[in-house]
C-alpha cells in the first residue's frame, strides 16, 4: 500500500495565512541575505578548525569557497523554521517526501550533469572551447580531493536555493494565487538575484530565469523537490569543478577535473560569466523545457499535484 503524499501545490490548509506576493518576495530575500549573514558568522569556528589541515592550508581558496557554500545551510534553516513553526507544515509539503529520495536526487544530479555536458559537447567541435595549458588550479588526478570536498558545498548551496525559490516561494504563491503566478514570480526573482554577480548580462539573466522555469515545471509535474536540488548542484559543480568554467560569473578555481576556456563569441559561449550567459545554454534550456512538457503529455509523470 502506497503512503499518501502531500501535494506541493495547495499544501496549506488556510491560504489566508500565506503571504501575498510582495511579502513573499521580501521574505525570500530575508531568507537569502539574512541566512547568508548568519552563516558567515556561524561558520567562523569551522573555518578556524579546518584552516591548518594540509588540503586547505595549501589551497586557501578551496577553504574559503567551501565555507561560503556551507554557510547557505543557514538559509535553509530559516525556511524550515518558517514552514514548521509559523506555517505549521511538514517538510513533505515543500517537496521533501522520504520515499525514494536518493533515487530522485540521483536522477536530478545526472540530468544536471548531462545538460552542462551537452553544452560543452556542442561548443567544443566548433572551436569555442580550448584546454588550458597553464592552469592556476589543481587539475586532473591532483584535483580529485579538492573536487570531492567542494562537491559537498555545491550540494548544500544548490539545495538551499531550490528550497527558497521552488520549495517555498513557488509553493506559497501557487497555493495563494495560481501555478502561473507562482512559476513566473519564483523564476523571475531567481534570475534577478544574480544581477549583482560579476560580468552579468541580459542573456545570463534570461537563462537563469529559464533555469528557474525548468526547475519549477519539474517540481510542479513531479510534486518533488529532491530532483531539482540534484540538478542545481550538478549544474554548478559541472561548470566549475568538472570543466573549470566560472559559475554565474564567480571564479571557483579551486580544483577541476578538466580546465577549459571559452573562446570566440561571448554571445555563443557566455564568455567570462560562464556558459550560463551564452545562447548555447539558452537553446539547451528551451529544449529541456520542451522535452519536459512533451513527456508530461505522454503521462510519464504519475505523481500529479493537485491543480490550484
């Protein structure tokens, strides 16, 4: 007998207690920036404890990035507090159902890796990617320890952004208004939150909004948050520490399995912001959304959420 699953959409028994879209956006920003501040203070003891370990002592940038990514956990704690204490809901109601969670997460992680790998496979044959001959970071076998360590940080960071934008914001706005409003606002805010990243441009913001639409649609169609947490973490991890690109404009040169450079037209590749700012990523994201909608029409997703 299957256990009853709590739908993400319409998961609150009293819509009147949910915030309107303005207050929901403000709360999301409080979660993100307030939680980051809390995390930056709370992780100081961890930084002090790890800084003399050889791996980190010899690669101080690795420790700094790891601590930054770990600090995102405090953002999630704020959201969990809001959901459990104020809204009085279970974690299942934001998409964290325990059933087959590892399988769902692993599938999402593989999808995220595949999407970024396809971008590389498109760009490389046309000469838009070169291999760095004089890397300034550990690469290949010498980077394995650093890559595995930083993966844990990306797992926390990717999950946190999904918990805020898809698990909570999409959730409450879709319940209070409708799915279209929830999807549009959560995706747009997700894109706009990257406006302060280095070397951002309009294609980057559009692509990040498209990422939000893809993840949001996946959550709506599957009633699950585990998979998009995996996708998000794998997407960032692949960019920065498998292929050696910048991640949303941020330099994460702490170790990479391969160190690649984007060359040629920034419009095509994304340039110094990374692949997210290129039209190639736009094509992959639109294709991914199309494939998701196509397989949904084929009734691939059996766990449909309730319509609002």
